[in-house]
C-alpha cells in the first residue's frame, strides 16, 4: 500500500514539473516551437531541483510528452515501452 502511495506521489510531482515547464514556455512565447524546445533534460533537472527525484532522459521524455498532451498540445514523442 505504501509503495502505491509513494508511486502516485512521485507521478504527481513529475507531472507538475513537466506541466510547469510547458506552461512557462507558453507564457514566454505564443510560438508553438517554444513548447517543442523544452527538453527531457530540463524536466529531469527541475525534478531534481524541486523534489530531489532523479529520473533518466527516457522517463523525462515520457513526462514531457504527457504534459504536452494534457495541456492540449501535440506531441511527436512516444512513450517508452513498458518494462
């Protein structure tokens, strides 16, 4: 049970990080390309800075793609296959 709660909390935190970057890019520029310039490395860095969560580029790319889609933008990024 505790593992599920921790996993859910981790997911929420990572989605907040990714959505923050997407929304900040939207505020800074109305240009769609600005949102596409957000990198998985930026997601990973902010996740560590805010929550001390270390994630790899593949997981960061998944969260970035999810945040883009959740905010109504198109994402050419595809989620990594489940292990």
